C-alpha cells in the first residue's frame, strides 16, 4: 500500500503531462464552479485496482472533492456495476477524468488478468497438494512498478522481487560467465548478509542438481516442458524438500492449469503486467441540477 | 522525435526504480568488466519502436557501449530477425537488459498493433476515395505519453491531441452543461486566438448539424452505428466539405475496415496505446571469448 | 488558469531561491508569531494579474493566512487603489513579501502593457470591420511562459502557440531549406493529423501567394511595411477569405493603431512579455495592535 | 560565474517548456541533419551577457555544436556587430533558437541598462570623491536571480544580497515591530556570528543617528529627497566615517547622476533587473552549402 | 528556522529512501488503523534538536497525527526524560519511527556536542573579558547543512558561512596563487559590493600583519599553537581593535578552554557537525487500549 | 557499487548546497584557469571509502580533471599515505574540495569504524567455530543510506536490509499488537511470495522458542545479556540448526569480541553508520609551476 505522498508525486506528474498548458475547453466554457457527480461504471466484469490513484487525481485538482467507494479494491465489479461516486466541482471532474481513468483502467486490467490466472491455477492444483502462487516479474511499465505490483496483489497474485537489490537471482548468463552454478552462488554469498535469499535459474535436470547442491534458497525452472518440470519437481522435493520451486517462461491462460498440476510453488508470468489490456470503465457525469446522466468519454 | 535530454531523464527514472539499491547478483559475480555482445532478437514479427530508449539505457550505464541498428525504427522485423547489436561491458548489459526491454517491447507493441489497424483501414478504404488516418487518444500510460505517441507514428498512425491545451475538444458533457453546441463553441472561441482548432463531439445527426452550423473545425462522430456514420458523413461532406471527420468509440481489428469504408478522415482508437500487448523480444548475450550464445530472460 | 499544484511548484522554487538559508533578519527579531495585515497598494494605474501566485506564496509559508481580493484579476486598479489584503503571522508576510511582489509586479506589468496595445489597436480598427487580436509570442521568460501567457489574457490579449508542438509554424528558414513553401507545407502535413493548424510566415506578396496555394491555415506577414501589409491583406481576403492573417515584427505603441487599420486578424508582439516593465505595487504592513501603517520595501 | 551543471539544469527546464511535445515543424521538414551556421547579430548597441546560457542551449540539443565568441561577455556590441557564431546541425539551431535568444536578450538587456546607470553615476560622481556602485536588489525574476545578478556584474554594477540569509537587512517594518532600531539590531546580533553584516534602513536623520549608534555595518537611506540624502551623508561621514552608505528608492536614468553627486557608496535600483527591456538580437542562419543568409525570427 | 515546505521536501526524500517499495511488515500485520501513542525517551542526557523534522515525518505519513512537545528544542533533556508524545495511527508510527529518529538522534547529537564545547569555552573565557562563540564550518553532511547549522544554534553555538557565496574567505592556497594577501583581498574587493565581509586565513604573525594591512574584516588564525595565538591576538587587538579574530584547527574538548583563554572572538570546530555521535533516544509505543508500554527499536 | 548516474545526482545536490550562489572568493581571484594538483593525504590510519564520490565532485565541476588512485577503496591507508592525486583546473579543486572531502571523510570514517569491529569480532570468534558478520542497520543519514552501506562493505561488514520492503522484520511492537509471534508471522507470510525472508526479534528464551516454532527464517536476539545470548544460541542451534542468529543492541568496541564468542551469525551495530567520526584527510594543492605544496583547509 503506497503512502499518499508517493501517490501524490506520481499523480502530479501524470496530471502535469496533460494539463501543464491548461485545459482550453473546460476553462473557456466554465468560468465558475459547477457542482457535479461522476459515477464510475464497470463496462465489463473486472477486479478493481487503482482507486487510491483515481481519488488522488481529483483531490489534487480540488481538495473539497468527495469520494465514495462502492466496490472495494480487490473485489469484483460485475458489468454495469457502479464502482464509486465522486462529487465536487465539475471542472475538476472534467479535467481529471482522463488521467484518473488511465490509472484505474490499467491497474484494474492487471488485477483482472492476474485473477484469471489465479483461478485457473487453483483449478489445476486441485489434483495436487500444492497451490502455486501466481507471481509477477520485473517486466513492468517504467515508472509504475510499485503500482502494478500492488494491482497484482489485489488480483490475488503475489510479488516476486521489486528490483535488482532485494533478491539474488542467478540466471543462465551469470552461470555461464561465472563458470558454473557453484561459483556463482559462492560469489554472491560472500558479499551478502543473511537477510537476502539466493534464487538460481535452471534449464534442465543437471543444472537443477547443481543448484540444490550449491544451497540455493529457491530454484526457478525456466522454459521447461511439462515432463521436464515434473521430473525436476520430483528431484527437488526428494533432495531439498524445503526449497521453493518457481516455474517461468511461456505460461498463458491456456496452459497455466496444467503447469499448476506439477506441484510447483510459484508460477511467474510477465504478461500480467506487460500485456494486460485496459478494462473498460467510464465516468458518467451528472449535472446535479437537472439530474441528467451523460457518459463522458475523453480523448 | 524526443530530444536526448528528455529521453535520458525518463531512462534514469526507470533505471533508478530497478537499481537504486544496487544489482546484488551482477555486482557480486563480476567484480571486473567483462566484454560481451547482446543481440536483440524478434521472437515474433513486429514493427520496431523504442530503439532510442533501448540505447539510452545502456549509454547511461556505460558511456562506452556501442550500438548497431539492423532494423530501423518503423520497419518490420520478421520473427527471428536480429534488430540490433549492443557491445560493451557485460555488467551494463546485465543490469540494463530488463529496463531496456521493458521500453522496447512496450513501444514496439504499440507500433505493431497500430500498424495492424493501418493495414486493415487501408484495405477497407480501397472502395472509397478517402484513406482514413488511424489516430491515438489521450488514453496513454501516465508518464509515457510522448513516447507512446511516437510509437503510434512509427506504426503508421498519426497523433491526435497531446494534452488538454493543444486542441479544443467539446464533448457531450461540455455541450450539456453549456446548454448547446453553439454556446460551447462560442465560449471557447472568445478566449482562443486563431492557432488552435475546435473539435466538436456529436452522437447523432441533429448534433452534427449544430456542429456544422457552429463552425466547428473538426467533427467527431462518437459511438455511432455504421449507418449513422454513413448518414453523418454524407451530411457533412455536403454542407461542410472541408471539415475533417473523426470516428471514435468501439473500433477494433474486426470492424475497422468496415468503418474505413464510410469515408471518414480519422479513426481514433484508445486500444492502440492502452491495450497493446508487449511484443516478444529477447536479448541474447554472447560472451565474446567463447562465442557461446545465451538467451537472457530477466524477471 | 493554471492549477494550484502547478502554481505551488513554481512558488516553492521561487521561495527556495530566497529563503533556503533562512531569513536571518525576521527569524532573529521575531521568535514568536505577530498578527499583522498587509495591504496591496497600486502605486500607478495598472491591470491586475498574478494574484493566485501572490496568495500561493503566503499560503505556502503559513496555511492559516487569509486573503481578500478587492480588485479582481483582469481589472484595472487605479493609482492608490487597494488591490487586496492579506492577514496572518507577520513573519510570513515579511518573508514572502518580496517573492510575492516579484510575481505580482511582473505579471501585472505584462497585463498592463498588453492592455495598452489592445486599446490602441481597437482605436485603429474602428475604421475597419476587423478587430485584430493582440497576441503574444514564445519570447517569454524561461520557466514562466504559462504564467506570462495567462497575464496576456488578463490584459485583453490572446495567446499564440505555447510551445513547438501545438502549431506548425513554417518560417523563412524552414522554407529556404525545404526549397519552397509548397514542399515545406507538404512535408509537415504528411506527419500531422488534422488537429493542428499550419501557419506560414511570408515576407512579400509572392510568398503570400504561394502560402495561399499551399493551403496554409494561417498566414503571417513578417516585417512588412504598411503598404505591403495592405496589399497582402487585399490579396488574401480575395483568394482565401477564411484564412486568418497575422502581422508580426516591429510593432510598438506608436504604430499599432496604424497596423490595426490594415484589417488583419492578429498582431503578435514580443515586447508584451519580454519587455514589459514591472508595475509599482507595494505591500503596506499594519501591526494590528497599534494600527500603524508602514510601507514595506524589500531589497 | 555559475557552474555548468547549474546552467544545464536551468536550460533543460527552459527547453522542456518549449519542446517537451516535440518541434512539429522542424522534425517534419528535416528528417536528417543539415549543416548550418548561425550568426548572432546585435540589432542595437548593447552590453553582452548570457552567452554561457546561449551556448548551453545548443550543447544540450547537440553535443557536437561549435560556438565561437566574437564579443565577450561584459563588452559592448555595436549595432550590427556579430557577437558570435554557432555551427552544427541546423535542426538543433532551429529548435533552440528561441530559448537561447530568450536568455540572451533578457540578460543582455539587464547588463545594458545597468551599464547606462553606471556611466551616468560616474559622470555625476566626478564632482565628488566617492564613486558609488550601482547595485541590484532582490527584485528579480523568480528562478533567474543568480543569472540576473551575474548580468548586473557584467554591466558594471555590483551585487547586493542574493537571498534572505547572506545579510541582515533591518527595514522599517522590522524596526517598528521591534520597538526601535537598537532593539532590532541587538536581537539580530545575538544569533549571528561575525561573518554577516547588519544593514539598517532609515528614512530620516533621526533614524540615521540611531542606526549609527546601534553599530550598523551599513546604512541605507530609503526614499529620501536629495537634500535629506546630503544631510544624512554629512552626518554619517562625520560620526561613522567607515560605515558604507546606500541610497535606495525612486532612482532612474534621469536622477541617478544627481544622486551620485551626494557622495554615497551604493545606489540600489530594482529596475535594472525587473524592468530592463530585452535588447534586440537576432540569429541569422546560413545554409552552408548555398551560403545564403536568412534572418530567423521565432514566435 | 527552516520553513515547513523545505523540511517537507527533505523528509519526503528520507521517507522515500525507506518506504518506496512499501513496509512489508506493518502493511501485512495491520490491515486497519490501530490507535497508538509513542513516547520519545532520552536514553542519555542531551540537548534537543530536530523536533520539527521528527514531527514532519509523521505528519507526512498521517496528517491527523498529534504531537506534544515536553522538552523544547535547545533545552536539555535529562536521561530518562520524556521529550514528547506522538499519538495517531500506529501504522504511521511504526513506518516513520526509524526515519524520524534518524533525524532526531543526529541533530540532537550535534546540539549536544556543540553545547559541551560552549560550556567549556565559557569556563576558559572566565579569566578573560572575551567570550568566544563556538562556530561551525562547511564540514557538514551533504544535503543536511541547513539542518545541522540549526542544530549548532540550538546547542548554543553560532553559524559560520553557509556556502561559498555568503562570505569571502581567503585561504592559504588563494594567497599563494594570488601572490600575496594584499593582491587577493584587492581582487575580491573589486567584484564585491559592501554587503559581504572578507575574512583572511593566516598561519603566522607575518601574515596576520599583512591581513590587517589589507583591511580584512575578519582574521582567522589557522592551526597555530597557543603562544602563537596569544601573540597574534595581542597584535591584532593593538593595531585593528575592531577586527574579529577566529581560531581554527585542531580544537577538541580537551583544549577548547585553553584556546578560549586567548581572548579570541570565534572558535570554529568541524567536529561538531562531522563527528558528533548520535545520541540515544527511543520511541516507546503504547497500545492505547491495553496501556502496555513497549520499546520499539528499528533496524 | 552505485551507478555513476546516481552518484552524479547526489553530488550535484551536495555541490548545489555549497555553490548555488557562486564561489565569491575563487571566482574573484582567479578569472582564468590555473593548472594545479591536489594530493589526498591520510592524516590518520584509515580504511578508504567514498573515492567515486570524491572523483565525481571534480568531474562535475571540470570534465577534464584527471584522478589517480593510489590506495584502493576498502584498503588501509596508513597515516601520512597519499591516497590519490587529482590534477586539473585549480579553480575546480578549490571549489569542490570541501564537498569532496565531506563525502570522503564521512564514508571512510564508516569503513574505518566497521573495520575495527570486524577485527575485534574475528578475534573473539577465534574460540568459536562461527565467525559473525558485522552488519549495519537502517540507522543511517537521511539521503545517504546506499552510500553508507557501501562503506560498511568496504570496511569488511555486510549489509542488513536496505529499506522496509526487502525483509520482513517483526519487532516487539508488531508482536504485541498482533497478539503473539505466530500470528504476526502468519499474517506476513500470507501476503508474501517466497523471495523475501522473515526475521523475528525476540527478547528472551520464551520468545525465541515461539520464533523457532513459527518458522522464522532469521532470529534476532535483542538487548540480551551475554548469558541470555548463550542460552538462546544453544537452544536455536539445537532445534533449528539452519536458522541464522543475529544479535543487536548495545554492542560497542569493548564488548563486541565477547559477543562474538557466543557463536552468533550476525552482530548488527547502529553506531557504525550513525556515530562514526569523520576521519582526517586533507587535500594538499600544489601549484604546478612553482611546485610549492600547500595544505588547503576549507571552512
């Protein structure tokens, strides 16, 4: 849960991008405040994320604006549902609408796609005693990583590392240049204190054995076939029963249930952040006086 | 074409997000420089965008790094093609890889999806004398609007307004609160000098007539059916032959060709920026000494 | 009308410039709050601009400060008039006075000079059916463009383009290097969608003809003599009656009325932003207890 | 002399204001570099200031650009003189021209006006043994204070305090609220170490006597008539011969020589920074191949 | 006394360093607000400084938080004393505790060490008519200079210059390269107006004589022995009785009283800012409901 | 190893603090470049840290400056040793000296103090099979955490967590409010994926047992006596032999060896960052022409 002062900084950057030279339309038509209400309508079924950012956009533009949440973050909004209501000066609603929806639709898109993976993985894992976590990656939009990882949590997923400093992850290139897994693990352990874990990425059974032997804290099976994953899981569970196993590479909505049957602990999926389509949400602005509902669509 | 000092600022922000607490893996394993080469491989057919950002990531990390472009921006890279080569200290390659690919995959994704719309619209327009431009919207990722609009250009699209200050766009809500199109147009014209255009969004033939009468510079047909669009186009071409016509709302890869047959000038599509999936591109790092190719996949 | 969060950023930058190492005088003399009132007195007749900035300076220094506006922005304050009153901790008044006046005097200076041009142009245009707008240029103070252009509006002028991206303006150098007006216009039109206009700068009748033929949206007559302007206007009105005409170069308070007689649509004047002298405004601080009036003048 | 990294920051801010959404004209017309030369021509006689900023604009846009200075900063450029030459990619010249000239014309305007005061003061002081310094104030453009004070130096003036922390200046309001000059001076001295001076502003002979008695390091005569100034100078020279005397308030080009005759040490003038008109300087861009000279005038 | 908007900027930077990726512990355990109170306990006797920063940390995290000061800044808190109480959402207390204490312990450490020097110098000076000020240097922590100098004031010291622009200080290297003290002083005086003082650093009696002759405003005796200091003081008092004398170099808690006996005006000590150990202060958090006291110690 | 673009940002902030209003002394005396060399001399025996920052200061001020390292970072420089040499424009040396030394002396102070703890702990651990790491805390200087933690590594210590997001650390307050260790651990595990460890702070044997049972990844013994530590270590080694043990609270140079005898894995010490005195290092500047050595000491 990002602190407000950090959200405010991102929101002000985003608003500046849109309004630094003024809103020529709204400023010209409405020289004075106009009381208005906006209803957030889900145009498709979705998982809500990004409401704090949505609210922050309007509170930056007008500190008096009121916001009422009807569907909480992390919950499902059915198609047609009203997610929340924002009331205040209609000029702030018109000026902030596009920026606020840009955050909301993008982050709810991530939560929604994550949730789809979580549901499918749970179905696949029913035949198995291990429910794998759907986890994100560092394949995030530049500048929005913390927000996108929060949306993954709201969709029911968990977070993999946030940056290059909170986990050692030894990948194939590191292994090759360091001449073997054992060398690479040893080198990183020498400059690390105990608080950080060491994960090793392996691409076949032989490397998985070396990773176990090196004392890796987590083992990632990268781009393996289902049979290979099953063999690797069997091996690791037997020789290093406490070591979490992650699967990565090429997982999609079609194969995630099958992968989940393999009994792994984590399935990491870049697509939940880098390729989640925006979900369709609109802000319907009501002129309070005349009670007429209008669908506002910004370009 | 964004100036280098602006790209550098965005890249440094993105790198800081990933590396402000160090790269615990690379720094531990490689205490000294390692000469290496990375090949950018298209894992699917795509239109290239974002190469300046890709290069800037590495030049920020190591000013000595060399970059060779093999497929220029705006061009198609076939699946398996090598888009470019980057050579220098392998530590900079490992540290910057994920950030550089995040930019490249996202922006090439936008260019690629835009291009698909452009091709389909051109096919649809063959039966018609007007080739409509595929244009973007303000439905962009907070902080990346200028970059995403550049990617739309590279995909063959054109840019709609960049912010709330470079075009007057009078939407349904403005019209309603201002009591009619004529009032709204008059109010904006009073505070505007001649350099900016005024566009009016209309949702039916009656409003289209009012927009023409008000002297709108551009008319946007919003969320109309194909027959409605055709009627509106006929009306406008007859009474205001020089006024460009934009269509907006609900356009997708399936219906864009049909919309293009209607003879409009612009088709604006939010999805080309907010829902373009990242295209698959990998950076294969070669240890120069041993000439071994490795596929590097960052989490 | 710039949003408050943007004004606050500029004001905090300006205050930091003055007070980042403390106010050694005020802090030493007044260890505790002192209730005080400051009256803004116009020391010459002027058009008011910059009041939001003036207020923001004090609200940044003391959120409790009260501000009462007596002469609204865009209105004339006669010599000796009280423009407004600010009440609160006298320490905030003393610390912010100079910064607040720097904004107010500069921006009111711009509004006042603009207004003088507007009045003279209107007088000149009486003999003519076209009232030309007085418009600004990009000849603004680095960092203050948006504020200065707002002051031009308050003075009765209108705004020309805000930056290099909201209007195409093809100048003599562009034309020369592009080998002719037609080429230059064609090149820009190819990468532009419809929302932006294209203006062409011409220096003689021959170029004016080419500009008309190329389909320029606006024609600027640059540095022409009065007879040349009249010929050009006649030509353009005849062959392209809807094309707005701008005049630029060498316009001052002495010749603006004569230029306005020529029937052009816009007269652009760099001096209204880059050479407007600060108007004289003082803040007279009253110690509430003793009701004594003091004129505070900061160096 | 501001360090380059500080100039770069200001220049990048100014350029961003102009070019953050691209230069739609130049980018469209010139897809490839064009070698060009720009000559800086003084259109009126002036004192040069701001050349580092002028150069920095272009070096930010194109690190390869060459700059040759023909009239050094602080020197006079006669009308028609060539101040310098800049050679490089013509696109950088076109994009940076307006921003670079905005700095140069504003700062040279300050240097030029300062120089006029310096010359007149020197003439006035000929009848007197004390040559007064022309000094600036804190009446500067928000964000540009350091640059403007540098321009004052180049015009032959000297700098008064830069901010509220490098000199104690006790003004009338401070005195009133602190119940007398002696109290105010005593209060500030108690929290100050020796490195800072204390200046006291006085408005009549009685206050001047108190200021001398309090041990003020500098005495400022504020808004006094010529006879009052002469009396005060006589008094101070007699009783505190080492204490510098500053005159402030209402000094202009007409009366500065007379004030200088009074034998004061400093004459401070807000107008040299807040009301100096921009001087007229143009950048004439030559297409190297064809050697044709063009006068570029940006709006 | 730094203004709140400046403190807020520093505090937000410091908080971001700690919490930009979230507080994984607190956010997980406490999904909802928990009312709590924190007591600031001095674990050793100290002089309080940094309370505004301490408060600002919590007001940034939770605008509702209440703070009560029990020992004012600049006052002594005995070991075991309660310095203040902070009440509000326990999650803000837990998140901000370490950052708030980092400021408080560091700045109170500086105030405490400064105070020790002040007391010892006063004792030494009893035999002498001149009480020397303990002054700081520019040997401060990058980014915290203004805060550290405020802490010096709270400890009873005074401030030497804040930056390279508010005092001329001619050191041995300047003298050498300028070929003598007279030359150096003359060069600086030529570009200075009267508001700034000129201090000259001397290392022996000969140089002290030159400094006096040059008209230096302050003379610094650098790294001299006690007898040398005494000779220099005698000389300066005799020939330039109004010139303040500063001693610098190698002063510590053992020798400061002896130096103070020499009759100098200022003793400058780098250690009070660069080597003051943090004082021990803890925040004991009470769960209001159960009134149980817990000592919170953050790592 | 912080990347250069991050160091540059910190250095520019630090330089701005010192030089934003110019260096009045150096600029006045040296209007032209002066070739000079500075030798970095250790005035006491120390461990070197901060050299990249030292170099960056000068490269920001003068890109041409040459730097030669004679004692590498992490190595010991004996009293009197020359650590490095910097050659270039003497004006950059004079301007940057104080800022560069502020970084170097502070960070080398941390490395030196850390090293003293490391040596003593190693001596204590000789009687024991476990060599404990000396680790830092979050008790760092606001804004400098990454730099200070790098200095700890150079001194032979290791790093504890960098921020609130790279390790779960459940402290006494969390435990109390969550009603027991088991609850707190369970709550954090529910929202965590596998990459992060969970550390539990315990203050007695009973809590240590609960921590083991909860499955804590690391156990911290906080503020226990030596006999308590020994009992806790015996218990943990027996029941959870793979769980690392950290000791914290009240460790100093006198007792660290005794603590190290207890067989723990980590000893965390706030003092190595928050109370390390600056080490004494000077920059002796030589005028190349005359080869005279001067000791430069900045205030």
